[in-house]
C-alpha cells in the first residue's frame, strides 16, 4: 500500500528537481558574486598599510594613525582602529577590544557561508533524487511496454535524461565548494592580518610604558615575589648567625 502510493508520487516526474537545481544554481552564483564584490571592496595592500601603521607608531603620531585607519576601507584597519581607541587601557585593553571587534566583524565576513556550504554538500543528493525518479519512471514504462522492442529506445532515452539531474547537481555543488573554501581562506587572512596590526599596537604601548618607567603588572608581581624571597633568605641567615653566636 505504501509502496504503491510512493510509486504514484515518483511517477509524477523528475523535471521539478531540475527546475529546483537551476533555481539553487542562480542563488549560489548570486551569493558568490556578492562575496566577491564584498572582499574586492575591502581589499587593500596590507603590507603598505602595515608599514604606514608602523611609521606612525614610531613617530608617536597617534592622531595621524587614527586618521589613517579611519580612512582605510580595509576590515583589518577597522579592527585595529577599535584597538587604538582603547590604547589608554594598556595592552590587555587593546587585545580585548580587538577580539570584540573581530567577533562582530566575523558575522559580516561569513555572510552567505551557510548557504554555500549547504549547497556544496547537498546539491549532488538533490540531483541524485532526480536521477532516481527518472529511472523509476523509465523502468515503469519498460514494464508496461512488455515485449515491445520499439519502446526500448524511449526507455533508454528516459534513463539518459534522468542522469542529467545528477550532472546538474554536481554543477551546482562544485562551484559552491570552491567558493566556500576560498572565502574561508580569505576570512583567515583577515583575522591573522588584524591580529598582526593589533600586535604592533600592544608592542607600542608596552614600549611607551617602559620608557615612562611603568612596569607591567605581572612583572611587578614577579619582582615583589623575588624581593620577598630575598628578605626571607636574609632573615633565615640572620637567625642562623644569631644561633651560632650564642
């Protein structure tokens, strides 16, 4: 009973699968084109940007650096600018600000990634569904044809048409997978380059603090522990000397 009902559904045809795959291909290429324009719009010469940032820091020109980062269209500059505005709080504040901005920017970088990943993984199965439906229809027609050899040509033609669905599914999936991997690579580059600029900022803040005689908290704590150890050692030595004198 269930098999018969499913067979009736299958015999409705597989052409709708092809229309679905064509629609998904349009959606997929639209998402890829949008991501291409996005990264092209925000792409800059990172090495030149890094050299400019380094020069402004060496010249202690933070207002100039703020203008440079604000005028840049690079996402890395936007992240570094957020860290720069918290530079008064020290290296820890810069790192926290950069991580916060990266988390916010990541949602913008990954827009459309779920769609491309889903199509890359599942479009071949949609195409395979169309092929299976087409093969079911062809064998059903073969069963009804019986010994009619003239109907065999039509059955074979139906099977070959059914295989087209698998090809279309692969056509949708392969570009989506390639685009997904390339976008992932670009996102990794943006994150690493953003961290590179933030490291320059934290290095600058630490250098300025040392020049002003400001010792980092962990070093000050370590120095206090060393001083306490020396004082304890001196006290133990004094006790031993007192005991020996008595």
